């Protein structure tokens, strides 16, 4: 396996490990073990744990952004809104670790900010802004529509990450509010 292929394996393994254990709770040893490499080799690919986490976070945002772009291609407004929403729901259903990684990104940035490290969150915020801008453009550059879309996305994130099953009553208002307008 080439160094680039191994690096890709590390990113995928890191997304899984960080999704499940968070930034502070995940060791580089666990990531190395999942990939089947030594820690010293891991540090030849990445300068440290923070760099691995930030690359995993970037990849998480990039993947979600790509799903939004593909789903909304050739669509506008409400059609784009529904297509992106359905594509996002399918994405997190197919890859629950992606959702958990996203939630861990928010926790890690908030934790870093609380301890005075604003720089840590800069690249995560940049990735999130790319998602925001992609959704906003697909929705006709309307700030209100983009805010509404992403607010419901966060509601989905919270409900799914907390384990609420699709038939739980907490979803009722969500389902009613996202039905296409007649």
C-alpha cells in the first residue's frame, strides 16, 4: 500500500474512532491499531493527533457538502431543499459514523474554544461554511432558507444521535413541517 493509500486509511479509521470516542477520548494508538500500522508510522503521515482530527473533520464536511451539491444539481428552491434533505438523511442512515463525527466536531471546537484555543476551530468552521454556502446557493442564495434548512439538519442530527427511532413522537412535528407545500 502506498503512503497516500495508507494516509487515506488513517483518515477513514480516524473518522470512525473520533466519531465513537471524541477528540479527547480517542487515542492515536486506537487509530493506528484500526489501520494496522504502528504509532510511529502514523506520525510519519500526520504531525499529530490534532492534524488527524482536523483532516477527519475536513473530510466529514467535504463529504456532506458533496452530497448537497450532487442532490441539488439542476434544481432550485424547494426542489433543491427536499433533494438535499433526502440525500442527507440517506447519507447518515448509510454512514452513522459520519453523523457522529459531525457531532464530535462541534464538541471538540467548543471544548477548544472554552480553553482559549480559537485556532483549532478555524478549519472546522471553514468546512462548515462550505456546507452552508453550498446549501444557500442551491436554495437561491436566500439566507433564511439556508438557515431553515440547516436548522432542520441539526434537529435531525440531534434526534438521530440521541437514538430517537423514526416512529417516536418527537419526530411528528418534524415530519409535518418538512412536507412539500401544496
